[in-house]
């Protein structure tokens, strides 16, 4: 099965992808991880990618595509795979067959903007031991204090409402045409991502028509 996952930052795509990978025994291929691995390998291409990202530039579609093609030739992809973070826009989606990628289903993990904002603005991190909390879903025993080491908890710089709103706006602008594209092709399966992790997984299997 060849799938892609679509969802806003904070929608729970990573968690869903790792559960699907385990249960369906097909790998999740994240373009972000591919880029990081290439940089980590110290190759010429990795150096080039690192320079682009460090200067705040985007990595070209061609670079991402060539890394992706290389990865998909690995033997663990022979029964299918889950793409995470690709395609990101309609142009990339239209180009998939040229890369030898024939998507069977696109799963849209739907979470309302207000829930995304609740999830992301509620995150707290310990600057000392890096323990993570959530004021609503995983609170520390004493408000604002780390259970592990007693340090004062902090909000990450990119978890402010302004930054999150900006990321959501970009997400919607890029993704709406992509969703429309998959819907017209009959490949779109929408899953409610506001349920519990377990229920979201069950909803996804149902949408995929998979019985375990
Ligand atoms: Zn701590």
C-alpha cells in the first residue's frame, strides 16, 4: 500500500505514522528525515543542503525528489510505504508518477485550528532536563514546575499563538489545493484526528479498509 499523510503541524501525523508502520509493516518515509540523514552523512549533496537550510533557503523539489527516489529503491519499500511531508503541494502531487510513485490513498488527519492551537500552546518544556508536559493533556504535578528536577517550565519559542497561527495559515494555503487534487482523483480519505490516539488509529484503519 502506498500512502501519504496530510495534516497540520500538531495534528498527530508522526504518532499515527509510527503506529501504521508497525501494524502494516511498511516504512514511513519522511522527507524531513531524509534531508537530515543526508546532511548527517557528510556527502557533497548533504553539504549543499545544509548550506541552503542554514541560509534560510528552501531545498529544491529536484533535490528532495532525488533523495526520495533513492530511498524508495531500498528493499523495505517493496510492499509499500507511507510518505510523511510529501507531496507538500499540488505541483509535487502532479509530478509523482514521474518519480515512479503511484499513491493509492491520501489520508487527511483532520484537526480543527482551535484544537491545534490548544495542543501546541499548551506544551511546556523543562530547560534543565528536557522533560515535556502539556498543561491540559499531561500536566506537571505542580503548575509550572518540572516533576523530574524542579526547574521552572518554559514555552518553546515556536509555540506562541502568533507563530502557530502563521504556520497554520501557511499550511492551509499550501494544502487546500492538494486536498482538492486528491479528492478529485478519489484518493482522499478523511480521518477525525481529534479522538484519542487509539481511536484515531482505528478510524484510519477503517478509512483504509484494513482489518488487522
Ligand atoms: Zn526538569
